[in-house]
C-alpha cells in the first residue's frame, strides 16, 4: 500500500521533536506532510529537518475538515492516509504498521483508529475517560453497531487514525466547513454508506488532556454547534445511550473511592459540559459576542458565513 501521513501544526512545542523521531523510526514508511498554521516557534523548520514536506496556511483559515482535505490532495495518489495530531507519542516502532494492517485484509473498512493511552501526568478522570473511549479490545463496527453503541458507533479520532483513501473520497472526503468532529462526520458517512470502521486496540499512542471546567465548557459548546449543524448524525445514530450513562456512574464511583474532592470536581466539569453542549446546540439564537466568548475554536467564527445571525 502507498501510505501518506499528515499532521496539522500550530506551535507544536518542545516535545514535537520526539514525535518526529518516532515517526522516522517506524517500520511503515510513508510520504510525510505538515500543514502549518503560521507557527512562530520554528515548527516548520524542525519538520523539514526530519524530512517532512511543509505547507503553510493562514492561521485564520484553518478548518478541521477543509484543511485536512487540502493536505490530503497535496499527497495524492495514495491508498491510505494517516492523520496524527502534534501532541501524541507513538508507543513503539510498529504503531503505524499496526494501524493500517486492517486495510490489507478487509477492503470494506474505510477507517481505522487506534487506542489512546493517558500521558503520565493524566488525572484519574482523564485516564478513566481514555479507558472508556479506547478500551483494550478491538471493535469492527457496521451500521448495526448503533443499536448497542448509539452515537459512539460513529466515534473516531484524527489524533491517531488512518483512512482508505478510495472509500474516503467515495463518501465525499472531509467536510469543507466544520468547527470540529470531522472524524465523526466521516465515520458516520462511511457507516451509513455500508462501509465498516475499525477500532484497533493493538495500535497505541499516548494522548490525553487535563481540561479545566472552563475549557470543557468551551469544547462542548463547539461540539454542540457541530451537532446542531450536522443534526443527521443524531437522527441516524441517537445519543450516548446506555453505554455512556453506565460510564458516568462507573467514573463517579471510582472517583469517590479515590478522593471525594475529585468526585465533586468531575461533577462540576460534567455540569459545565452539559450546559456548554446545550448552549452550542442553540447557537442559531445567540448573538455573536456570546458565541465568541463560549467557543474554543474562535478562528472558525472569523471565516466568512459561519454565523447564522
């Protein structure tokens, strides 16, 4: 298979060199491209040092879907495209080879994404969330998976994912204008088109975030905006379902046993998520200054035509 690898970057920081070293040590060889949003910390020069082709776009023009499609088209023709984010670490030298292995055995799989393990500094809540979203057992999903997983059947993460390029293009490629969740958008399109997606628990990276309550509010506001604009996903897959509710109960139980203070902090963050998500779904009725205060991805709103009001 002819494989490519793309990383969108913005001031990737001191740890980025470690990721670049890991990529160059992989058993799977790929064409490599960075699409950079006007970094000021030397990220493009560092990427070139490690053999990456670099394209620079204006920071205000970055879009989670359109930018990835732009980068993909720079590398075509390809059989498989891998997407990473700048803040992960690969577990070993076969990580990328393991991620794409499914495409060699099942031509109906359009998307493969791997297991994300918590960083060493992850909070207990962040570690529990990683365990829920990225369990130790692999899962091959079809449209029927929604009957058990609900919306989680369409889960994917472009922090560490690979796509069958032919199938990706058949479902229309990455959406031109989404605030985030371009990976879920594609996963849902593939499942609805009769293709499969694959969660590969054997392909592993380290990736987690310790978000504050304010950050969670803003992130879930943007998720609410996405679901408001792409209402077809909820209509076809439903909500989080029983699986999500069970996780919340298990999380609170584990946090209470470990430290009651962490329990109350998590409850506060979840409350902020709930209100942020609900407000995001009501974006049509909000004035622009409220939207800008609530959103994590403020550049999205600077792009023409993204305000309804």
